C-alpha cells in the first residue's frame, strides 16, 4: 500500500474548493461525467487507430445512489488508469490544475462571472464529499488501482481486484450535501447538464413495452374482444440524446427534424419557431449550433438567456453575453464550441479575440440566412416581418456590418399593407414626397388608429405612410437619415400635411394679415401657453379648424430618451410635453371665432374646437374630458 501527501502550496485547498465554488457546487457532477466521457471517447479513438486491443462494447456512464451508505457513484467504461497513471493524473496533474485555478480566483472578490470550471476537474468532487474513492482498471493488462482521500492532503493508493475496464468514482456525501442523494436532484442535474452528452448515461432502470411481444386479443362467447396487457420489460434508463440535431450535417436534416429538436429543447414552449439557422464551421474555429427565431412582440421587455452554450455537448450556461451578439440574444437554440475558454472571467471572455470572431461569424451567418429567406420567398418573409422586426432593427442599430447587409431585406410596411425595402421606398416616393427645398420626406405613423385623421390627410394626397411602431424606431430613423442629409423621416402628426411636404403652390389664406394678428392672441389666451404654441396656417377649407401636432425633433428626442439614448441631449433632463396648435385660417369655424362679438360664446367655440383637437390626439383626460362632455351635451340641446 502506498501512502503519500499531495504537494500543497495553497493552504487548506479542500476547504477553499468547497467555499469558493459553493454557489456552483452542483457542477461537480458535470465535471466527473465529463471526465468519464473523455475517457470513453479517448478509448474509442485508440481502438480506431489500433493502439488499444480491446472492444469498446456498449460503453456507457452509470450514475447510482446508495442512500444507506450515503454514496453517489459515477462509473465509466473508458480507458481507465494504472497505478502509475493515478499517481500522475490525480495526485499531480489534476491537483495542480485545481490548485492553479483557486490560486488565481480565491482573492478576487469582484469576480462573479467565472464561466464553468472545466479546469477544476476531478477535485470538484470535494465540494460535496468528505471522502472520495477512485477505483480504476486500465485497458492495459495491469492491476487495478484504488485511490482514497478524505479531503486532507493525505491519500492512499493500493491495488484493487476490479476486473472490468474503466473508472468508478465513489463520493461519500458530506452531511451538508445530502440533497445529492435524492434521485430527483440528480436526475434534474443530469437533465440540465448532460441531456446531450456524447456517451450514453444510465441512471437506474425503467419499464417499457416488450417490442418482441404482440398482445393477444380474444373473443368471448358473445363476441366481445379483450386484449391482454402489453408485456413489460426492464431496461436501462438512458437519460441523454447522444446525437442531437446540431451535431448532424444540415443536409441530413429536414424541417420536421428541426421542429422536433426545438420541442426537445423547449418542451414547455407551445408556439413553434418561425425559422432556424444551422451554424456549422470548423475554421478558423470550431462552432456548431442551431438558432431559432421565435415569435416576438414589439415590446423590448422580453426574456433573454434562451440560448444554451455547450462545450462538446456538455451544458455550460445560458448566459451567452459576449459570445452571441447582443441583438441575437432574444433568439433560442444551442451553440457548441470547444474553442470558447470557459474557465476564465467574463471580462476576459468578452475581450478574447477568438470569441469576437465567433460573435462576428454568428452575425454574418444570421444576416446571410435572412437575406436568403427574403430572396427565396419574399411573400412568406413579409408575413413573418412583425414577429422578427425588433431583432433585425436592434441589429441594424448595434452592428454596422449587419446594418449594411440588412438594408437589403429589412422591410418598411405601409398603412396599405404593402412592404418596401429601403431602396424601394426611396425610389417609390422620391418624386411625390420631395419638397420644394429638395428634402425627401418619408412619412410614418406609430399608431394607425390614434393618428387616423393625419394618415387620411396624407394618403388623400397620394403619399405613402409607413407603419413604424417598434420601441427603437426613433434611434433607427436617426441612423437611416445619417446616410443622406436630404432624407427625413417625419411622423404624420408632426405638422399639418402641407407643411410636412411643402410644395411651391402653398394655399392662400382667407384671412388678411391684420385679421391674423387679431386672431392669434385671442386663441393664445384660451390655451396653456407653457405647453402649446399657436401657429396660423392656410389649409383647405374642409380641413380641421384646429390640429395639434408634435414637433418631430422634440417628440423623437423624447422617445429616444425613454428607450435609452438621445446622445448628448441626455444631459437636458426629461423633455417636457410640447405641442403646436395649428389653426386653419381658411376654416369657416375659425372665421366665426374671429367675428364673434360675444366673448363668452367665442371662448366656448375655442374650447370646443381645442378639446376636439386634443381628443383626436388622446390628450383629453380627467376634468377636461368631463367638462368637454358636458359642454357637448349643452351644444346639442
């Protein structure tokens, strides 16, 4: 029997392992299963190249619980270790890896973003166990080894009579970790971390119908049929799918395969995905995966952390910040890469060159896929637009390369339910919607119902009105305008229609300049001057007498501030509510207001017209609304 001390330079490393990783102590099972998986896949490789003269057989990893003995066992049928190899890999290499890891992070109080602990490996067992037995039989013709350690630097290493190839790790679960002797807890961890493990994982047995048995059906004297119960057999309960969809070539999968995989990933998700993007690259880094576009609303308040990150089919995290571009984190799916460094801080990860290349590749791949879908079936793409536009618009804002690509397939729907790309939109509207100063005005609405009268005035003149209602559209318009100083996005209620797109032939006012000078202070006296600026304009006589508009610049800055942004304007504090009250000098009602000698009646007319204008913009509330209703009934009487 050999006894010895592990060479310890970090004082009391075992308590440190337990304390440092306490919040993540469940990952011990992932670590130990990963070791067993490596041992099995390495043996498979050695057999394939003729270096191991043995049969792989039905190699699997077995997890078992003994509540009476308070042990949890992880057993593999991999290449195993000799006595010398246990000394080398467990007492030297594995331990030094754990020691180095803890030395690096034990004093870092601010580092809460350590992703994964693959470098820790075998010694993570001591997070939940106060004693560990390792029994291993190599594929080589040498005696088995039995290593034991009770969490102190002392260990024992003796020969063992184990005759079957592979390694068993027996964890004697500590009193403060007895939850890991519960079947439900272990099954939950296996499902979380290892449901796509490369090697089959057995966790107990289950009963299934015997496939060789055909239940007999008999008839009684009255002709009533009775079928005997299906014979049950007991089989290994294999908890994982060793060959998930993302590990296969896209050419070997059909739409149904992707749909089934989506359901496998998200069994509680009732809506299907809109489409998928299969990632498959092996140079200059290795990356596979499948991303799904779910149906999204226009709200930005949606759940992220639905993309799962794997390393060689072992689950690591669902926080893919720094690996997946921010705008794509609203997607769902799987990314698997052995090239992502997992045992470093998140700040390092985000600065890592390889990770940035992965992020750039994913962006390019998504852009290419969307362009392909648009080109292949534009009509279908248009039907999906409202469900995916938030992601695409966010991407156009945050990623310049994606912006350049997306300009070819990003769509701009109109109130008439037609769709234009940006280039199509510019071409379609360049003549009718260019004003006398050469500005190309793109009209849009953020709410078809609330801005109906303004839309009606614009479409009556043959103008196209877009429906742009996502929460970040103000930011995106700023970027679209930035490419051409002559292109201006303007909401239909930013001014009356003839002012929005000024042509040479402006309407002539029926009121003289003197009459306008008389009228303006009368109206200004009746409206709150701190909120409304009175503006007299000559419009068609059948247009509304009073129209409330919101200056485009002020409204857009307010929206950008509300959604986060606004550039240097953020220092100005909250933008106040500011409106223009546009008075139509050609309206018969406005002439009546001007010529009415009864001051009380004049004020009533102004109040009624003003409240109607506010009502059209959903600005009439509380006491003002109550007074308006009473006044309206009085007028009817």
